[in-house]
C-alpha cells in the first residue's frame, strides 16, 4: 500500500517555505513519503503526490472525480473557458474538435513554416553578437504559433502581443499561488496592467476569429460561438508558445554546459540533413535531437506543477479523502527520483536512447497524462527539434557569461530567472 505521510512543521511554516522556494520545497517532500499531507484538514486537505500509482489514479483512472479547480478559475480571467480551463463535457468537445489541427498532415505543413521562421531568425543574427535568447525565442515561437494555428503573419505587432502575453502569464502565476484571493476589481497596479494586456489579446482574437486556418476552421465548421473561438485563440497564444520558448532556452543552456552532447547533436544533424531543407520527416530521423529534448523536459519540465482538486469523496490506494482536497503533482520533483533516474541532476540524453523502456509510465510526465494531457505535445516536439536543428547545423550558442548558472523560476511554466544571454557563433 502507498504510504501517506505528514509533512513536519506548521501550515504557516510550510506555506512560507513553498512561497520562498517552490521547487526546493516540492523536492524536499519526497523525503517524507510517496504522498505527503501538507495540511491535515478533513474539509480542505492538501497533498504533494510522488507515487506513480496514485498519479495514475488522479490523472487517468479516477480523473472524473477531479477538476483543475482554482488554477483554471484564475487562468480563465485571461483565456475564458478555452480548452485549457474548461471541465467535463465542454472540455471533451473542445479537445475533440481542436485535435483536427494536430493531425500528421497538418504537422507536415507546419514544419515548413517552422523551418522558414527559424532560418529567418538566425539570418538576422550577427556572428559574435550577444543575444537575449529568451526574448528571441519568445518572438520566434509566437510568430510560428500565429502563422501555423491562426494563419497570421506577425510583424511589428509581435512585440506588443508578446508583451501582453507575458503580462497575463505573470499575473496568473502570481494569483494561482497567492494565499488569499485578490479581486480583479481592486484598484491595484497589477490589476490595471493585466486588464490592459488582456484587452490587447482580446482585440487580437477578435480581429482574427474568422480566419480560415488549421485551428480555427474546425471551430467554425462546428459552429462554435464567436466568444468561444476568441477564447481558444487566446488559449493558444498563452499555452502555445511560451512553454516551447522556455523549453528551448533550457535546451541551449544545457548544450552550452555539456559541449560533448552539442558535438554529438551537430554531427547527427549534418549526417541526416546536410545542407538540404529541413522537413517534417527529419524529426523522426534525428533520435539524438529528440533525446536532447526529452532529457531537457525531464530536468526542466515547462509544466513544473500539475494541480487537481477532488469534487467528490475518493479513495486513492486504500486511503479515503472525504473533503475537497488539493493535489500537487510536480513533474520537476518526480523527474528527479533517483530510483528511476540514476544521477538525476546530470544531463544525459542517452537515458532516452538506451533505457527509455525502463521508465515507469507515470514517473515521466513532460506533457501531463490522461484526458487533460497536452493536446499539442507532438507539435511542440516537432517545432522544438526543427528550431534546434536549424540553429545547430549552422553555428552554436555559448553563454555570454561563461560561468553563468541558470536558476529555474517557476512561473506558469518553468523559465530561466532573469532570462538567458548567449553569444551566436556562426560556422
């Protein structure tokens, strides 16, 4: 039977620890048990879950007993009732209809745009130039998601839309983990900034809601109301580029710290692609590049925490929870379990070439699992591998500050604190 344990310390002490260092706190809970109770209340218990069997129950076998809860309500202030925040039958319908945008034929079409936009980005860089790589990747992935999903070519408005997305993401992150609800009606600077940024995204959605594009055409064909279509446009802006940009930032940081992996990757790309045009089929032909992505997703999963609340009494591995519990499933912590991943802090892409089949299904969750697993996971891998291959076959990125140590910052997704400065070296 799975062990349910109690976290030492008072509720206040643990809350302050979590606020000060969320990732360190979640890692520390693993030392106390497979499922750790943070607040021993019958009405509102809370748990950190490390056990793969309990994770499977929450996300898959008993998923109808759970909702995303408060996190969805706060994100809903930005995205409305899009596929990221909806529940039940509404979510099932949205996901089913939107899945049409992520079929293999569509991914093949998107790959051409991804390679073109990535090549244009590199062409604008000067040899030896220091770049704010975090900023460059945000703009690149924003332009790609707008072109592929919405049929929109972003130019000078990319900065404005990108800033609005960032402001809305920061607002949501601050509110989700706040100890008390902060009403949007309060005359606070953060509320005013959020409302202005949300207005930018709403205008953008309204201007493009009738486009015949891969994401929008299925919604229009299924007679989705205009408000729902706008919600999905904003959802794809929020969820569809920032996570990929952050992932790629961690990829380039990890390669700079592990030059032998970078050389192995460069050789694979040159052997497979040469000087030819990058295409969708190259993704499957670049196993080491995919392993680099998977290992980066292990160490720095964009979705560093998955939140759930049970809406009815539920039994988990023999333990009954009657109150409305909150459950934190942290891929960041789960992916560092030494019983599953030897030397877990080491960057080692070969884990996913030689030993991938040994990893338990619910011990590696880069895109979640179950009905709420990321709808665009294959899109994200395709995009990331093609961007990586485009950059890495023509040059390399080194850290602008040689001994720079990136600090993970847990926002809505896991990013590098303060951004990433790198120098482009063209070959």
